[in-house]
């Protein structure tokens, strides 16, 4: 590798391509038109040169760090960056001291950018609060996780949450073309660029990293490095998957899977099942989603759905992947195509609402109480109850007296 870098020159020893292409003007930023387009809130905030604490929530490689830098530079603020993975409260105190000094001596605010802020503990997040509150720091955080679950409510109430999305094909293509232009000794093709775009799957950094790696590995012919599909295939192996088994993607895909089965779209359900399998999802997690849907959304409209889902779950335990994909797909198709009824979940939730929310928690009527012990009749237990098999036509009451006539099950 050292010899290869020597051949390429010092340019590629200094800075990764993605860093070289990081824009210095907001006009050059690629993507996020929903928040940066003309008259969009964030664009107006940047144009006003005002500063407010922000939290960028979105997948990797979509420009969270770049936006933070651009906002700081555009407003003339000092920019300080910390990683939540490697920094702690001691690092924060140093930043605060520097921010106070900068504010007092240069009348300049400090933007503190914390990458992966969701990795900070509650104590670390609490430590930020007074400095954000009194304006010592303008906080810009970035997270790939849902901040509602990963960021404390006190901090959330002090920042504006901005949702960022994956880049589309056109935007990724723009980034790759910029990279090709920067690597001015690279010879490529539309097919090769399209391959990189497909591989990146919305992640701009991944696209540029693959481009740069391919450049480093490409053969040199007449002073040009030739980028071929064959080389890209060797380097990429397979397309990236927009899936994080420990984050939001894990639950978002499970949600799409269940909703597709609920909506009787077997093709969509199979697609989301396939994405979870391809990402290496735990098959037991998938099987649990399948079981829930079979009971919640099919229920007694087709009881075999739960039977088949349960059988698939047991087979998954014995087989594991790759064979487990077959019973999971079989059960998925059945549940998706089965008749639907949510009668079961609606009924039990109505009961629980009555008991837990309305306070309708009543004693068991005496005639229904256990009478299979000595002295039970002395307390009136079981008196008046008729064995239903012997008296099938006799009407009896089984609800508490206060709820007689209450219906939870819709016919």
C-alpha cells in the first residue's frame, strides 16, 4: 500500500476524497431540498446568519457534519467538534472555557458540534443543559437514532430537530461526478458511475469512499487510471443496505413488514422480509413480528394463520438462516393473503381501557367465586351458579354487577 500511495502522490496522503469535496458554501451543498430549498426554514435561518441550537437526525453520509460547519462559518462563529464516542464531561468543560474566552475577547459565539450525540449518557447530556440554556454554547448535535428515544427531554426542548433524508440517485450522481473531476487522472464510464450510485444506496460518503478506493486500486494506463465495472464488483461485493440492526431501521423495516401483511400485500411483505434477511436480522425477531400480525390482524378470521406462523417460528429455531427464509416466506404469504379481522385486539384493549383507565375494576360476583373447598358455601361462594353444560338454555350473568350488559366484542 505504501508503494501505491507513493505512485499516487502526496495529494492522497493528506485528506480523504470525501473531506476534500466537503463544500464551503451552502450553495454547493448537495441534497436535503426539503429543509434547504428556497424559503425552507433552515435555509432562511442560515441566510439570516442567526444561530440556534439544532439537532440533525438522519442516516449516515447525508451531510450532517457539513451542514453544522456551514452554519457556523456562515454566521462567523467559532466551530468546535466533539465525538460522543470518544469525549466526556472533561472535554466539554474545556470547550466551555474556550467559548467563554472567545465570547469575552472576540465577541464571537461558539458552535459546539457533537457527532453521534445519542451515545452520550444521561449525565453527559445533562451537563450540556446550562451552557445551552445561558447561550455559552450553540449546540448542534447529529444522530442516526430517533432523538425521542435517545436524547433526554430537557435537551430536546432546547433544540430544533431537523430530519435529514437519504440522498436520491441524482444527488449521489452529482457527488460522484465531483469526485471524478477531482481525481483528474481517472477514466470512467456512465455504467461505472451508476454502479457506485447503486452501491451507495443514498449514502454520499460511501459513494465517495468506493470511488476513491477504486481509484487507488485501478490499473494505470498511459497516465490514466481506468475504472471498470469488474474492479468495482470486486471491491463492493454487494450493495450497501439502508439497515441498522441496532437502530431505527430495525424497527422501521419491521413496521413496514407488518403493515404490508395487514394490508394484504404479499409482494411488499416479501420485499421487507427480504431486506431484513439480507441485512442479517435475527430470524427470531422476524418470527415474532409474524406471530403478532397473525394474531392481531388476522385473528379468528382465519385461525390457521396463527398456527402456520407459530409453526414457522418453531422451524426457524431449528434451522436458522439460510434455510429459515423458506418457512418465513411461506408463513408471510399466508398471513398476507388471509382474511383480516382486528376483533381480538380491539376487544381486549377495550377491556384493559375500562379496567386501567376508567377504574372499572370490580370484585368477582359471589356466584362465580371458587366453591371447591370446605366452608365455601358458608361465605356464599358459588351459590346460585348453574353448571352451563347441564343448563345450556338458562341465562346467567358472568360480568360484575356494575357491568351487566356491557359489550366488548363487536359481532
